[in-house]
């Protein structure tokens, strides 16, 4: 076999990682050579000239995006070396937060029953992030009603980093 007809396919898999959003930057680095089609060719026969790194902070999917041109054949005995890249990503998952308004119960006394408490459950908000609440639920007469509320995310809290569900407590006057 002459050098002109020697062909090699080098399969490269970018590293990948998953993390839950926590407000800090996450990083995935590196790659793995998963296959070399010719046993006479080795990793030492090529160089890498790119940056095998991907960074992200907010929830989402970030591609490492290595290119075949980031790799250079150094072995003169092989004239046709093809680098095939399998994508790797950094995935930052959204935090799941459940906002629940408080419940309450009392015997009828002619005054309104309210409970202005809202708790954040599930993964919760990242420290320093969160929401403000406007609890509007009220029950004066005998009966039950939902403790309705609305929320507004704080200026430093990005909605795309959270999956937020709400649950209303119950106000009951007996």
C-alpha cells in the first residue's frame, strides 16, 4: 500500500455534561478518540489546535462545536486523514419551583381571614434570586376559598432558568 492510498478515519467524541441551573458558570472540556480506522495510525499522529471547551451559566444547551479543521495530521505516511466529530454539549437544566400560598382556618367572627405567606418548594430559587408576591385571597363568611396570589420575578431572576408552577392554599371560615 502506498502513502497516497492510505486512508484513515478518526472518530472524535466531544465530552458532554449536565447540571442544574445554580447561577454559576458551568464548563465541559475535552474530547475522546472513539475509533481510528487504521491500526497503524495513533493519537500521537495528529495534533489538536482548537479549544475543547464549552461554558454556560443560564439554562439551555451549549454546543462545544469542534471542527475537523481543529485537528491536523502529522504522519507523512498517511495522506488522507478524515476527522469525524460527534457533538458534545453542556446542558444546564431549569430549576423546578412550586410556589404555594398559605392556608388558614378560623371560626366566623365577621372579619376577613387572610394568609399572606407564599413558600417556594421543589428546587427553590437560587440564592439571591426569587419573586415578590401579591396574596389576594380572603374569606370572611362561613365557607372555603382558594388563597389566590400572583408573583413577579425579581429583576435579577430570569424566567428561562425556572419552570414555575403555582398551588393555592385554602382559606376556611367555620
